[in-house]
């Protein structure tokens, strides 16, 4: 599975360079969300969307990109 992530072609359905506003929308958070609320929401979404739990790889990557954007800003 990990090898597939590194070897597969990049999906063009969404950009990995997202802004804070888009990241908040993806995670379903409001402006001014705390790091705690960001982490909590990320964990909730990962329980539902993780590929090992039957979720979509694209959605998984999209949520990870949004999370990484928000924690880099906090």
C-alpha cells in the first residue's frame, strides 16, 4: 500500500496546494479553529475515510493536505 502511494501518478482531481479557507471547508471547521479542534476533527474524519477502513484514497489525501495546511498555520 505505501509503495502505491509513492509510485502512483498524482491525482489531478484536487490540488495539494490549498489555502487556509479551503482547508477549513474540507475539515468542516470555522475560521479561528483551535489546534485541538483541528486535531479532533481530523481524527474523526480519518476514522471514516481511511483507505484501510474502506475509505477513498483521494478523500484521505485531501483531508491530510487540509490538516497539514492548518497545523502549519497554527
